[in-house]
C-alpha cells in the first residue's frame, strides 16, 4: 500500500509540474534556442497559457535590447500527435497566428500555417531592429517590417534544419537618422526552399522603390548564410547616401559590397 501511495504521489507531482509549468521555463527555452537574440521578458502565466514582452537583443552578453509594445499572448494545446500553438499580439500580429510542432524520433517539424485572412501575418516597427546592436543601433531605422507567407515548414533531422515553402519580408518606407533623405526606399527579402539540404534555402533581396538601391542573393545551408549583394545610390542621391553606403559595406567606387559568410 505504501508503494502505491508513493507511486501515486510521484505521478501526481509530475502531472502538476507539467500542467503548472511556469512561463519562465518557456522564456528560458526561447532564449537558449535563439542564442539570446530573442527573449520573452516579464513572462507571466504558464507554459500552456501565458504572455510576455518580446525583446530583440544583440545576443548573449549584449547590452543592446529593444522591446515591442504590448504583450505576446500564447496558448498551447494538442492537435492529434502535434503540439498546437496559438499566438496573439495586438500591436503586431494580424489576428491569431498558428504553429504546429510535430515531434518525432530524432526529428522535429515546425509548421507555420498561413493567415486565415490571406494577408500578411504580421507587421513590426523597423526601429525594433536596433536591439540587434551594430550596425542597426547606428542606422536607427524607421518604417515597417511586414511578413507574409502561404505557409512554411522547418524540419530538424540529425541536428540539421531544412526549410520548405516561401516567405516574404517587406521592408517598407525605411528611413535612417544618418541620412538627410526623408525615405531610403522599400525592399523585399524572399526566402524559398524545397526541403533539400544540399541546395539549402535561397535568399533574394530586391528593391521595390527608393533612392537607396539594394540587391543580392545567397543561400542558407548547413546552418550558415552565404550572401553577396550590393548597395548604390540612385542618380541625384549620391551625396545624401555617401555615409550610409560606407556603413553598409566595403566600397567599390559608387557601390558598397555586401558580403556575409
């Protein structure tokens, strides 16, 4: 009888631990998984239903940080064998956004489902990027970041991540404090992949409109980003953008070379 009582007490304690796991545990997992770049500050509630302030930082040890207005709310439940996550944030998300997390033996699949309205999933102030530190804190951008996708899938197997689908990040009406121009321009960053590890995820940067002309392409594969691009000034804007071009990349005449990886 004592053994059954001890066993029941143990299982009861474990059940309570899972059900009432504090939101701070989730905050710790997010910080660890993102190497400290994303933080759930002032986390309240539980792992299953809670809220926090979403903060962008320059990584572990960085003194730079920028928080979004309002709180991010989440609810976690089960969808068959998958974990269903529902996210809401008045400032920045378009209604309720949904994630499905499908665990497996040595595998993990994360599905970001498309918005029910068919429009962008969310929009964030460009000033939020200043939390990443250099050079974003120097640029002090204003404008908006808008994210759209028909649905994407991230899958991890044997420690390697693959990306399937397409996602577009629109950088709209960007301006910078180090430029005298009222607006630098609007841009689109596109990610596309079919889940193939060898080819990786393609990255394409294009200019929609504006005095600052940005272009480039690259790939994200095996956990590394390789990107090559350039920045230049539209005719008549050379003097106003000279300092900015020096910050963006290595100068080659009228162009600044952007090189990552």
